[in-house]
C-alpha cells in the first residue's frame, strides 16, 4: 500500500504555499510567447495578489468565477487564486460561440467573468456584447444583464478592456485594501472536499454538462500522474494543451506544481513549431499532447529526429493512441519514457496510466494500470455485472477521482454514477490478467453491421500500419440492408498515394470481410475540438450526409 500522498487533506492553495516555502527560488512557470517567467516564491505572491483582488470585487466563498481565454499567464494564476479563497473556477472553451457562451455562463451561475479580447478570428468582446448588451452602458462591478442574471463583474485580461469591463490593473487595485489576515482567514475556511472547478464536457449529444471537481479530486490526480512519470523538481514540462480542458488544468498546471517541476507553455494555443522550439530552447524533459499534436510535431518542417536530447517522458492522452505514432514518439522524438494516460473529465481526469519503466509493448499497447487509490472494474454494459479478465465490457471506476456530480443536473449525475459509487465511462475495455487495460472502443462508436459488432479501433490500428496512411478514423454510417456499414476517413502521409480499392484490399488481408470498409474517403484534415481530439460524431454526420446526397 502506497504511503499517503503529501497533498491529501490539503487545498490547492495550501499545496502551492507548501511548494513555495520549500522551493521558493525554483522556476515554476515559463510562458514563451509572453516572455513571462516566475519562481515558486513569485508565483505564490502573485496568486495572493489576485486572490485579494477577487475578494476586493466581492467574490465570496463558493462563488463561480469563469475564465474564457487561451493559455495566458493570468489563467494559471486565477486557477490557483480562486482555489485559495474557496471560489469555483468555471473553465470556458475558447472555441465557444455566443450561444454556447451564454449557456455556460447562465447554467454555471457565474458571477465574475475574465476574458481576453480575441482568439484567432474569434472576437470575444463582440460575442460577449451579443450575449450581454447591457455591458456597454454598465458600471464595472455592478452589471445587470437580463440573460445572465448572476453576472456582476467582467474583467479583461487583455489591454485595453472593452466597455463596462474592469482593466486587469484596475482589478488588481481592488485588492489593495484587503489585508493578509483577511486572506488567511478565508483560506483557512476552505474545505479540501469542496468544489473548486467546473469543467464543461464536450458531449456528442445534448447540452454540455458542468463537471464539479474538488480540491482533493484534482490534487490526488495530479500527484499520482506525476509519480507515474517520475517527475521531480529537476523536470521541465512542456504543456501545449489548452488550460480550459482537464488535461491542461490538472495534468498540466497542477501536476507540475505538486511535483515542484517547471511548467513550460510554448504558446497561447497549440502550434507544432512552437512546441519543438520550446523543447529545444528550454530543455524540456517532458511533453504533453493528444495524438494529433504528436503527429503534427513529427510532420513539422522543423522536426529532425534525434535532436531533442533533454526529452525523457510525457503523456499522450485524450483519444486512442495509435501504436505506430507512439513508436515514432519514442524512437524519433526521443521521449523514451513516454506514458499513456486514460480518463475523462468526470474522473479528474486520469483513471489509468502506463509507467516509465513498463516494457515498451505495454506502453504502446495498453493504457496502463489503474492509478493508486481507485478501483476499476469491467462491467457488462447491459447488466452491470463485473466481468472477468479478458472479457470486453464498460470500464467503470470508483474512488478519490470521481466527480461530485454535474452542476444542477441530478438526473444526468445519476446516469453517470450508480448507487454504489461507480462512475460509468461509456468506453469499452478489456483488462489483462496483469492488470493492464486496453480500450477497445466506445459503446456509442460501436458499429453493428448485419448483427455483427464491429469496433472501429481494431480497423484503425490496422490502417495505421499501411505505409501510405498518416491518420485514420473509422465510423459507422446508415445502410438500408445491413443497418450500418463501415466508413474510413484517411489522411495520407506527405507525398504518399493510395486508392480506395488498395485500402480495401489491404484491409481484407488483415480483417474479417464484414470489417472491411465499404466506404473510403481521403481527407486533408479531420473535424477537431479545440483540444485536438477528433470529433467522430461530426465525421459520422458528414459521411452520412454525403452518402444520402449521392443516393
């Protein structure tokens, strides 16, 4: 049995205080794009400044504070400052449009919003004006918005602010009258089991659900994930994943802090060249990303295999990790101790992870073992009964990583967490006798063709071994005869050529006849979320629409 982690029983604010007192001169944060660096002592002091400012504008314990921004330094500081005073940070997807923004702010009962001015072609100030036109004539800190009745303050991280917004400097000034004693009193009252974060899931159907996570949820997850990577104070972790997502919020910012490592942020959003440059210039020892990010790095014009000597470990997660891509990351990028983590937002997020000293075949063929302190079982999707090793069923988990529930959604919470406390992932998996788990598909991704169950992952893994295939996604599309047929979308490697018939013949050599894609389409890109995850439901919709148009 592992010893009790040092973070257990602490709040996130406590954990930073402890880290800063033990390691004040250690470099905590580097934001390359912003030219911004801070030691742990400076980090802790800046969190105090922002925490006092939050108190100064009237943010109370349990109040919900939203942030709508890309990877700016202020994002990280707000993340810990809200935690320090017992407020709840609501993370807003940078890709949201006005309707989605309105829904998230209203559903979460947000009282204060922090935002940047724009992201690529998205005008944040303009979109907020659509949702809350009263902001134009409102007084900063005394907002009254018909569609967002709880919202009182809007603070601009970018300079200059929009109409009715507090500038960042003016916001900081609001904390000048708050004493250290007032801050400490608020800090001491925070319960480690209270909610600290609401993250909206990007579900494939229905409205997004606000996942409520606690200090203990996040700190224990960050601790165990970092332990699996063998992170120490000497590590420098490159984090190009977006902060708003659980990968960035927990495995990025908190994991580095808990283990005293340096967090390196190459840019405000993922750009392969910036990541490679950051690894080289900052001596990154670890790098995080989803498979599409690693593919982009390996394909980038500046990439030269074997020229990243500092790199040792990292995490590939967020979607199934193709075996061939993982081999390239280990052999060509040089991350010889790369790990795979698997989880979901509702699980804080990690459920399983490989370890740096696992044999390569386990580190590329499984998603590892359960993280310590939680239970994992494979259950029959129909009956809920536990299945034996080697049998495919739904992966469920129970323990310190399970969310409190969905905010204001008791029925959805009851659907996700059963009466015995098991969180149902919706993913199909098989557990080997050695405890390692292989994700075999998603229940709703399963294709049923003429009564045969087909799991897209099996077909995708075969396609990745074709020399012309760079990336592949397999979905089911409607068929009047068989119910569904197999459709493969394929992105070819640079300079490669292949035909639809060639792909089918290749599949026939490795798959049963009913698994061979009837439809093959070559594409230059896939629909992605802002985190880089492929949106299979959109591929299904687009493919079905194209076939219907041709009928």
